[in-house]
């Protein structure tokens, strides 16, 4: 019998409410993590340190999983490359904000990172479909970055004037707490949460097969 996973709720914007950010420092492979995501989630593929051909092959493997599980797949990089690789959208770093209009003409939806007020205003001018505001909580990926906290995060969300997605130490429980009691419709994204889930699954499998 095939187990059916209920899809995560979409945000009012129509974008996925749950996201995975790729990170080369994590132990699990991106393919393993993508397979853990609830259907209908999203992935931001970074892995800038890979050679171009190797990065493209990773993108192809993720695309196969995305098609089966109904995932949105975005490339952190240039719009032309994202279009050539048949991505759903492009994650534009702040220095690429001026390429947002071109990305939309190519049929890509645009997301951007936001860490402060200046970046929030730039994302608003670029008319990004969504912004990933971070770090809401302390995070292992950027241990020296001061956490924003809820009040500062909400200020940046309002300043961005678009769909806001929380990144930085995020879990499902923290996402629920962020949205509770304020009419907020924020998504959440994570790196370590998915890596830890993969580690627990491997440990459980090792125990099961080891005891057999």
C-alpha cells in the first residue's frame, strides 16, 4: 500500500510554505534531503562551489525528484541559467536585484534573501515574489550572525511588502509560533532541520537492520 503524504499548505501567495536551502557543509546529500520534503515544498539550489557540470548534474537529479513529488525548484544564480536548466524560478542574491525584471520575462518567479532594511527595500523595488528573511533564530550555518528575533523579523517582512519566508534555526513548531496570533502568513525554510531528520532516519534504519 502506498503511503500518501498530505501536501503542506500553500501560502496565500500560492508559493510553497516549506523550503529546503541547499548547503555544501551538511552531511546528507541534497537528493536524500529532497526525498524527505513533503510534496508541494520548495528547494533553493545553491552549491556554488561545485563545478558547473557537476552542479548541473545535481540539478537534473533534483528535478527528477521534484517532478515526482510536486516540488518547486529554484536556482540561486543567473536568470538565463535558471531558464536553460528548466527551473521554476531563480533566487537572486542582492547584487543581482537588477535582473529581476529579466527573470520574470523568462517566465521565472523570483525570490531574494533579506537580512536588513536596505535589502528589504531593494527586494521590494525588484518586486520579488518572496523573500527569505534571516536569521530569525540562531543557526549553525551562520553561528556569528545575531538573530533578528520576532519583532525585527516582522518589521523586515512589512518593509519587503511581499511574501515573507523565515530562515534561520527554523522548525515546524517555530513556524507555527511565528504565525500565531497576528494574522501572519509566513512560510519557513531550513537547512539543519532537514539534515537532522535525515540523520535520525539513517540511525533508525541502522538499528532496525542491525537488530535483524
